C-alpha cells in the first residue's frame, strides 16, 4: 500500500507542489492502480512459446523473381529519348 508520505516524496522528486487534498487523492488513485496491477500479475497465462499459433511466420509471398530477367528491358529501352547500349543517357545536371 502506498502512503501519503510516499506521494509527498515522489512529488518532491518530480518537483511538484501538491496540496494535502491532492496528495490524499493521488494516494487513493495510485493504490487502486497498484491493486489492479497486482490482480493482472496474479492471472495464470499459458506459456505462449508452446502454442503454434503464436509462433512468428511469414504471411507474405515467397521472395522470388516475379519475372524472368531482361523480360522488359529492351521494350523499356526502346521508349527512351537516348540510349547507349543497355543504358539510358540523361542530361548532366550536376557539375
């Protein structure tokens, strides 16, 4: 159980000025929160590592090549304004 003395010490550490009424209210609130945390901590939870559905698995497609290499290369290069062999020629913008 947390006491008003504990709240006062915490307020001093946080450099907060609390009234006696605020300290009393915080004592009740924090005590209720700690009680709830204690209730949650006492709940029995099955070991998740033994349950297959909790194990991480890839839900995406396999990482493979979607198309055979060079399938679209020539068609794309035919659309550019200027090319040099298998490269696109662009205007130099940096010196």
